[in-house]
C-alpha cells in the first residue's frame, strides 16, 4: 500500500480503504477498485467499493468515524492527529458526499 493514494480509516472497524489516484476514471464510486485492509484480522486485498459497503459489518455498523489521510497506509499506522479530515458517516450517502467533497 505504498502507492500514492487517498486513504480512509474506519475507526470502529479498524479498516483502511485506499483509493488510487488514477485508474477509476469514469466509474461510479460503488465500482471503484480499491485496496482494503482489515487491520484486526491482518488481511489486505484488492476489492471493489461495493464489496466493502455491502458487507454486514459495514451496513450494520453505522455511524462510522472516518478519517482521511494521504500518508502511506500499512498495518502499523499510528493515526493520532494525522488525519487531514475526520467525519462521522451515518449512511452510505454521507460517505459518497465525503468522497465528493475531497474531489476523489
């Protein structure tokens, strides 16, 4: 996950979703290719946003505290004070708005 990307840390679930800065042009957010890291279970995989937001843990876990950062993401990330922006997301539409506001 050392590539240049825009990263979102989902605090309650201890998940990181990394959006590459290129490669998703012309797609809707739901179909973006991302890198997904579940830090609790020590899993890293390539995924579509749809795979993540359709998971029961995501859908049943609202509200989510989501921090945006640009530093390289890895399983050892220390996030204290390193977020460029922090938001409470109460529904999927609020997450899409967060992405829009960051011009993703």
